[in-house]
């Protein structure tokens, strides 16, 4: 799986966000008889809650992803060891999303919580990916 650090919990999106589904296998929220791999961390929050960037970097994706993520922002960053990694923020309502190629700082607003894509309620899907990742995995 394209995860650089599946157990990363350093992202603190704010007090209105409540961690729900984490990384790993879980029951498919759309089909209870099925088990799926969940490639990120979900945070329930009211629709419209501002989402802040987990890391400083360049916006490499800002738009609607038909594969399941809905309105999504992806930021490309450089880690302390010089390696490239990406943070992904999915299911947004489409407001306050930064322009492609813009530079954002850690903590800067990069969108608002929504319920777009493969999502069963307003929440943020947060994901950390390494440099070789392809952003195509449908998620809840
Ligand atoms: Zn998710």
C-alpha cells in the first residue's frame, strides 16, 4: 500500500474533529458483509468546518476526484530526511480549496469538511502517501 507511515498520528486537525475510522482493515461502510482496507484516518466534523494543512508544501491536486475521494486537496511536502511525501484531504464541500501549484504552510486552511465522493457523512479523510503513491484508491 502507498503509505509512508500508516501509524502517523501527528496531525491535529482541531477540536471539532473526532477520530473515527483509522488505517487498516474495516467493515465496508457501504456493504457490511465486506471487509476493505482503509488507507487513511477519518475525522468526523460538522460540514463546513475548516481543514488545516498537516504539513507545509505545494498543492499538487485541488479538485473533484471521481474515484471516491470527492473534492480533494493533495499537498506535496519534504520530510526531515529529505524524502517527498504527500498529505491528502478528501470528501470536502468544495469551498476554500487552494489553487493548484500554490504554496501552503502547516496549519493554513486548505478546505472545508463535506460529504462528497464515497462518504456516508460529513467527515475529513486524511491520508499520508509516499513519493511512489498513485492517488486512485477509492475511500470512505
Ligand atoms: Zn476515510
